[in-house]
C-alpha cells in the first residue's frame, strides 16, 4: 500500500480500517512518506504480521515507536518529531537491513546492539549521547561479510522487489545523496550530529565491507583507532570532534578512500602518505595545528601559492609604499604651512597691528604734507 506524497493528516482505524482486516494479512509494504500525519505511529501496524518495509518519513509523528512491530527489513521514520529512545528490539531482528531515524528527537544512549544483517543505519541529527563500548560493532556481521548473493533472481542485487525499489537519502562525501535504488552490497553508518563522547570503538575495524562512515559533529575523544585501516570505505568523515593524537599511518593504505575529513579536531603528527591523502582538499585537515608532512604540504599547496606571488611582487609593492610615504611626508609639511599663512593673513586683515600699519601711516602723512606745499 502506497500512501506517499499526499496531504493525509489522519492515520488510524477510522481512516484506513482495511489495514487491520484479515482480508489483507499479507501486506508487506506500507509507504506513507511525505504527508501530514500527526500523533503517534498507530499500534494497529502490529497486526500486519507480514510487514517487511515501513516508510513513514517526512511527517509529523511524535511519541514513540510501537514495540510490537514485526520482522522488518527496512524501517524509515526520518524527519519526524518522534521523542523516543533507541529501539533496541530492532537490533535483534534477523532480517533488519536498513534503519533510518535521522532528523528527529530520539535521545539517550545506545549501548547494546546486534544487527546481524544490517547494511545501512542513519541515526544522524538526533540527541543520542553516551559512549560506544569497545565491542560495540562486534555483532554487526552484515557489514563484516556480505555473504552469498543469489544472482539467479533479476532484482536480487537491489533491496525491494519488482514493484517497489527502496530509496533513501544519505550523506556521502559531504553532500546529501539520494539512493533511488539501494544495492544490497551498499553499506553505510551515519552517527553524525549527536552527542556521543568517549573513544571511537576499536571494533569498527571489523566492518570490512563498510562503504560510508560518518561520525562527525559529536564529542568523540581519544585517538583515531588504527583498526580503521582494515576498512574498504570510500567516504570517511570524523570531523568536528575532540580527537587527538596522530592520524594512523594504516589509513594511508586505504586505496578505495575517495573522501576523508579530519578537520576541526586536535590532531597532530605526520599525515599519512599515499595518493588518496594527496587528492584531498586542504579543508579536510584544517583546524588541526599540529599536523605536518609532505601529504599536507601537497594538498595545501594552492593555499600557499598566493603567498609566493606576493613575494614576487614585493619590489613593486615596496616602491608603491615609498611613493605613498613621500606623499604623506609632503602633505605633513605642506598643510602646516598653509595653516600658518592663513593665520598670519587673518591677523593682518582683522587686527591691523601697529608694527605693520605705522610705516604705511607715516608715508601717507609725508605725501599729504608735500601736496599741501
């Protein structure tokens, strides 16, 4: 059932009674994204025993998620106002592959998870907090090994079915990317925009099939785990945290890494070599004053280039500055002279001092006496 992209406001039994009817026990897809649904997610969804995909994104749902939901493969409730803790019960579902909770009001810690089949998780821009234990990703076997894919079925490589192809929006390489059809081999973790703290779990290195990792805009501390060198990630963003120490040299061997961002941390030491690091933007390392190395000099070379141009133009600049100084000096000497002259003129015209007027007065008297004779 596809109710997406409408203006529905009610989502309960009186509005859609047939959903809970025994006449439709085999509903597998319930799509209600981009509407104006309000209140809590209705509990009658628990009666849909065969429901595999639920997409209620971009609505105004609040409250919590019903705990009785079935064996989902895909759950997307992003961009709502759901004020709930992390749904731990979802992590034990044997077929859960996609979980999207981004841009909502989820909160609290997420200490224990299993996710044996999970491929994509996006819980970004919520209020999750606390630390992630060292063994946090140990049971995430779906990102450790993709297993066997049945290529006999034409649509097996994509999530969904011949009727509906799942689509979501994820942050990839720093930009929002819409995946119209999701490859089953695509894997992503986005924990950005929360309040996580403590160290990044070393068990992250077990996720050898992970393509996108975004832990940015949190409060992670400690060192970057060297186990990240085991990843095959194409995009890595751990910017805007409180990480310290060196960037592990093991990351220099990540040949698939096309985008990385270490900016706005407290990192120091030698930046790893390798072509992938030398292809990054200088902004990927900014606000880490202790970083150095040939790789950093290579990517930041364009920033230093204007400075070299300024050095080449120094003689001309100095000549211009000397001319300006000369004009200023002339002005300093010229302006007081004008002021002094105007002052003397003012005194002579209006006050007519005796020492100036007497000589002229005597001459006038002599001329008058001569004329009279």
